[in-house]
C-alpha cells in the first residue's frame, strides 16, 4: 500500500470534513495546513497533527507533499491547483473547479492527477437510482426536473469576505449551492446540447452581486430537463431530482428514493441512516467515499470518476447556463 503525505489549504468548515475523512485513511498522513487566518490552520494542526502555515506558498516551499486539498474560496481554486500541479503534486479541489470559461481552459491544461469534489455522485441513493435505471424496467428517461430550495441570509455573504461578489464567488445559487444537483442531472441524462436560463436577485438586492434564484431549460440528447435553484426559501428543504421514464417515475428527495410504477404503485428506499452526513447535512454524506476513490486512483494509476474529463459536461453546462442567464439580464 502506498503512503501519502497530504495538505489542506483553506481551513474553514468544509476543510474539517476533508480532514476527518483523511484521518480515517490508514495510508494518509495529514502533514500541513495553510490559511490566511493562521489560527484556523493551527486549529486543524492541533487536532490532526502536522504544521500550520499562513500561506500556500510557504507550505509548498517548506513541505514535501503528495496531495493538496483545496478548500478555499472559488476564485482561488484554479491558481492554487496550478501552483501545486506545477510541482508534481496531485490536486483534489472542492467545487466549483472554476468560475469562468477562461479559468476552465486553464484548468483543463493542468498536469498530473486532478480530482473535483462532486461527492454526491457517491451517495447510496444515487447509486441505487443508477442501478434501477440500468435494470431497464423503467425504460428510457423522457425528462427530468430538479429543485434546490434553500435559505441564505445576508450574514452568510457579508461575513465571508468573498461570497456574493461575482469576481470571487463566480455566481450564486447555481455555482455554490445547486451545482451538485446539476451534476447529478448530467450523470443521469448525459451531456447537454443546449441551455436557456434566467436569473434574478429577489432576496438580497444591494447585498450581493450574484443570483439568488435561477431557472433553466436544458436539452439533452434524448430528454429535456427543467432546473430551479434558489437561496430565498424559508428553510433548507430537501433537494428533489425526478426522472420521468417510459415505465414510471424515479424520484430522489433528500436521501429517499421513490419509484412509482405505471399502475401508481410505489417503492421507497430511505438511505438517511446509512448516509448520515459529516458536518452540515446539505454538504452531502459522501465526501469520504469520494476522497477514498481519488486516493485509490492515485495508488493504482486507474481512472477517477471525478477527474477533469469526468466533470467536463457539468462544468460546461454550468457555464452555458450562466452565459444564457446573463445575456438575458443585459
């Protein structure tokens, strides 16, 4: 078994989920942490061992690491991935990998192993839904609909130092909250052929520059999708993704999968207990599985589901949706 020395840059809340997952892997040593707020890096170092640094540059100059986990604000994902990859270090970055088409072009040119944390692909509910579709009893997918209706108030943005600004977050409800659900729609329906979208800031005008609500109509090869995301709801409601099929309907709501047959009969499977989330529930429950799969690919040299090619269709669809929505807003 190959052993890995790993580091984390960006030591906020999501870094805790990465650190916990890595600490449970017997062939990984957490060696270093970097954050512009040194006390946050030190807190992780005290909890999991290793050295704390005030910048990624200092960490890379003083540590020999195999893998860098990027848990920083969106606009930093690409330059930090470039800094690590140029030194032969494997990169595992939180979503989104990029915030613009220019960044996406550069991201695709990164050398070495690169993984993106679309962890919901590894949810048990998603695996079960894929299995039922592959069995063929539901027939082909005719169309899909998805709803992400969550709540984010002004302090979520104003206290972050980067959320809510277009040049640092890259967008709002889609790129930050709903990208995982868009990714699952792509997983089930394949690459999109076109997208039309509209966006608005209903809830926090004057507070944020990005959308709090977005709706899209997406054409896939064999089906169409309708997609709605908002952070202006009263609560964080369970995400809904429903596939209308020739012989029934498959619905994922939260961690529950419901299959409705042509006769109205229903089958339900609830994966909530199996998929208890580490950290906030809306982060999903499968960071550990996603991270383990990345390290297995590093060890064996085999493919990783969420490598650059594996996330291409989702990233390009996200960028197409924003292009359409922003053009309509002009």
